[in-house]
C-alpha cells in the first residue's frame, strides 16, 4: 500500500477505541478507568481530524469539533479527578468495587 | 522590629513612640512630593509616547499583504507513508501498553506516549493547530492532572487492584471482536476520493469559523469550563472542621 488514505487513519482510531474500552473494562482503579476514557476520546478525535482532512464536505468542521472534544475531555478529567479524591477521602481507596453504597 | 529581652522591648517601644509622629508627617510630605513627581512623569510619558505609538501604528496598519507562495517542494509520498506507519505503530503500541500494564503510574506514562503520537498523527493530517492544542492541553494539562490524581489517591504508587482472569479474557474477546469488525467495515467501505496536495488549515480560518459559524458552541464551551472550574474546586476542597 503506497499511499495513505482515510482508511488507515480510521483503523488506527478503531484500535485506540478498542484499547480504551478494554482499559475501562479491566481496570479497577478509578483513575485507570479515566485513562481508558481519555483513549476513547482520542480515537474519536483522530476520526474527526481524518474526516476533516480527507472529505471535502467537512473541511473546517472536523477540526472545530475536535477542539470542542478536547475542551470537554479536559473538563471531564478535572471533574473525575475531583470525584476520585472525594472517593478516597470517604473510603480510603479508589477501588471502584468497594464503592457500592448506592447498589440496591 | 523584633527584639529579645525586656530592655529591647522597651527600647523598641520608645523608638517607635518617638519616631511615629515625625515619621508619619515626613512620609505625608514626602508622599505628596513623590506623588507630584509621579504624576508629572506619567503626563510626560503620555505626551511623549502617544504620538510615537500613533506613528508606529500608521506604519503597521499599512497593508503588507504578500501572497503566500510555497517555496518548498511537496513532500514525497514515500516519506509520508514511512512517517505514518512509524507514528501509527507508536500510537497502537502505546495504547496496547496502557491496556496491559498493571501499574497505574506506568499506565500514565504509556498514555503520554499515545497522546504525543496522536499529536504527530494530527501533524500528518495537516491539522497543525489541533496538534499543538493536543500537546498543550492533553499532554501538558490532563496528564498532569491524572498523575496528581494518582499521587493524591494512593497510599503507595504500587497498589494494584486485579480483575479476575475470566474478566480479562472476556474483555479481550469482546474488544478484539469489536476492533476486527470495525476494521473489516472500514476497509470494505469505499470512501469518496480525497483531494491531493492540500495546504494546512491556517489558524486564521479556524478562528474565523469559531467566531462566525460556530460561535454558539464556542461560548457554550466557555460557560462549561467556568462551571467545571467552580465544580471541581468545590468537589476537591478541604472540608471545614465542624466546631
């Protein structure tokens, strides 16, 4: 394959997405789950910027959307780290399996 | 003034009692003089600087638009292919290392590798501004936040919470199937032909469309950031001790 097209970027993004989902499923540390979420958001961003580059119809739009996603990811990380710190204050651990107080 | 012993304290008191009135009078007189000097200097500076700045502005405002001409030869496709495979390889390797590392600090470091590689992918996609933002916000901000979270929430950085083996096998099967199906669909799809030789999106274009077409998402993102700042400060603050 001697030229790079849209498909290659999308496959890389799909692998990132799978890795993020796997991390979210298998980690028990709350911050590990947060790292998985960051991977998934990055895969979405790679998709957006690749569409921006290769499709005529979404020339600037993909990059704007990617910027918004980056802002949302930063906000989400700040809130999630705050929640983790509160969890640690209350339970003295960030193992998500021990935080089962709301389970019916 | 800090003195030890009773004599010192008395001396200090006497000194302050003697010095205080005269000092205050002197300072007020001196202050008036200084204030006068300051105002004089400020007026002189304004009188001198304003014509200067105006002259500079006249010079700057002159239209100096030069049509952009690409001097460099376009990069060879072979170089692009090699760079893409190198960067994509490091991205995928970093993501898989994040998956299979048990230690949370090492996970964060592999995430750094992945984020920087994704920024390189953005450079290859001719999205320079997004790549810079990725490096600054993700690799510089979010990752530091995550590492601070790790430091604040673990008694030792080597604490591990292990999932059971069966869970790992199930998760690997599900995610592997997901990636395989996605890759199959993506390679089977016929995409519309891409433009060859595209110039990089300029920051001016991005800013213009952020301020015109996408002004509402832009403002909403700003409001959201403020709400998040207040909320995160409230969530992570120290509880006041109840009396």
